[in-house]
C-alpha cells in the first residue's frame, strides 16, 4: 500500500495573523506548517516571545512545524557570507531546532550563474554547520537563482553529495523557468524529500490551483508514491500575489487551493493523512 502523503502549507498566505492561520489550516485539514512568517514578521526575525507564542498555539491546536520557510540564499552571491548572510542561516537552524522542524527551506543565490564554485562552497559550509543536528536543508528551485533549472539543481545535489542537502521540488517554478517538470523529475526524484504544491501555465507563468496548469503534478505524484516517497506536500498557492520573500492568497483562495490539492490526490487514488 502507498504511504499516505502528509499535508503541509505556507499558512502566511492566509493572513498575517497567526491565530487566523491556525483556524483556516484546521478548517482545510492541513496539520503542519511551513513557517515563513507570522504577524507580518519573517520567521528569522521573530522575537523570543513570538516564537514562544507560536509554539504554544500550535501545541494547543495539535499542529506542528515541518519546515522553516527561510529566505536564506535569496541574496546576490556577491553579498558577504562569513559574518554576513551566514548569520541569517544560523538563525534559521536555531529556529528549526526550537520548533522541532526537520527541514529548512533555502535557495542558491541570485546572479550566481558564473559563480558555481562559490555557490558550492557556501552550501558545503551550511552542511558542515548542521553536522550532527536533526535538520535537513531543502533547496527550492526558484526563479533567477543558481538552481532555477533542473540541471543546475542536479549539479548542486551531486556536488554536495550529502543527505543533509536535498530538494524541495516545486512544479510551478520549473514551469515558470520554461521547463517541463516531468522532464526534471527523473533527475531529481532521488534527492527529493519535500514537494511544494503550486501549479502554473507554461508561457504566461500564471499560477493556478493544482491540476489546472502545466505542472504535471498528478503524473509526478503517482510516480513518487509508487517509489515510496514518504515526504510531505507543502501547499504554496500564490493565487492572489507573490513577491520576492512571500506570497498571498487569502482565506478564500487558500481554501480553494487546498481543495484542489486534495481533489487531485483523491482523483488519482493517492492517499493522504486526514486531520
């Protein structure tokens, strides 16, 4: 029998208000957070009191943080690492340990196409830092970064060659990069431990609910399930707007996106954990 998918989401797409995030997530049957922001504050900038309140509210609701949705790596490769962006990375690791999250989402730098050696050096530094810690880094293919396309993502995984660095496979981002996700999946499936669910239309790049675009989501998820994928599906709808560090859908569109994701799973007889 196929391992049921666990559902997760970027709940800040619902509302900046954290209790509202919890309310809608529960109504949508999604038990785990990819924590990116709360009360309009990025996860790396939360105060100790805010962290404590988030942990308490999640515990009271029977929910948890699966991934810290950090912005680490969403800077130019020319910005300093040691004594600079490295400090943001250390905060992300601390946040993951505080919330008991096994994953930290990150990126592979802007304007880095000609800086492969420096990209690899920084990722090795990150992997060395988390040695012995109960966290795994998941790299998201994202527009205009080194790992925007499948071949660069594969190179990054092979160059680092560590179970501490894996992929967060994003269908829509590949579509927006002009690539067919099903062409990239065979290269990256053995490195993928986390999947971001959003869809997009090839050409325009318009983001749409799961199954309504060219993300080839059903075919990929069926293959992942057949191969025993045991990771989560993290809903990141981006249906109203999206910027460099966040996206927004609002309650109505977020709920629509959640239902589209669950319908796609049900239609393809792919089980998921009910909450």
